[in-house]
């Protein structure tokens, strides 16, 4: 069952960053530092052995399913830092809401789920590009944050306040559109991470329940009807039109 309690939200930097998050971020940072040293200074191509290649590719190895989420493109340190920033802002709040054990399960099941979807698509389409990084798990965290506390406000680009639920919907929509437009060759991995992360967050039985989908539809209909009414605070006068107080 998905926990419905509100997540503490702050615009401060790292106010809810947990010990688990710090250790994970340190782990990823150390791995990336060693990766840069090996790739650029020692001429040891470690990413060739650790990133995930599609089935049938001559460089595919079974251990890559487990190693690929821990390494990142050594030629894109800025992208790695952005990933770390996203993890920094969202991981603590999600972990505080669902607990450390479920947080770790969600984070790494999202990574494994991305493998399932990505490799299946590569078998169908013949896509042979290797994949690496923790982005599927990060997208899963962003969506999970919005599902757990939809009315929380997030400063988009540190300026524009946006409700968390719209950040979640936007993340899913952009991922789907870029995948369908073939603008993102790794869209299947990203969508797989989001899908499996949501399944872990909500629970497999409830996630696939038709009753849950019907309830969400009824909830949407109720909100739509409520939007037609205008609430006026204060004393009603005789010549006022009918209003809802």
C-alpha cells in the first residue's frame, strides 16, 4: 500500500538528506572519480566492461546487468553532477516517507526494471547502443515524490513554484514523448525505471487493480465538479446569487 502521509518539504539545501543518501552519493562519487582516473589518465577502458550491452552484442556480459547503474559517461561530468543534484533533492524526502528498506528496493528495482524494458526493446528494434547510469532510478524518485505528496511545492529552476504532482506528470509525459519521437534512444530504459518504481511504491496488487483505476477516475470527476463552484467567505446578502459557503 502506498503511504499517504505528507512528506516534509523545504526549499533549503539538503535539509532532509539522510545518512543512507549520503553514503549512496559518496559511493557513486568515488566510483565516478575512479572511472575518470582509469579512463582518462591510465587508459584503462573500464566502462566497456561495466556498461550494459544488448543481448546478442559481442560485448554483452551477464554482470553488466548489476554494474551498469553504478557507472556514468566519463566524457560527461556535468551530466553526472546533475544526476547527483536530483538525487540530493529527492532521495531524502522519499526515504523519509517510505522507510530506508523500501527506498533501496524502489531505487534498485527501478534500475533492474529499466533493464527489462530496454533489453526487450533492443531485441525488437535491433538497437545496439550500450546503456549506463542511474537516471531511470532518479526519474522514478521524482515521480514517487509527486505521488506521495502531490500538493508540495517545488521551485522549478530555483525560481518558479510548481506543485510536485505536475513535476511527476511532466516527467512521465516528456519521457513518453521523447521515446515515441525517437529523440531519446534510451527512453525504454527510462520508462521501465518509472514503471517499476511506481509498482514498488504503490504495491503490485494495488498497482494492477482495476478498482484503483476506477477510484482514480471517480476522484478526477469529483475534482472537476468541484471546480465549477466558487467559494465566497463572509455573510450572504439577500440579493446575492446562489453561492456555496
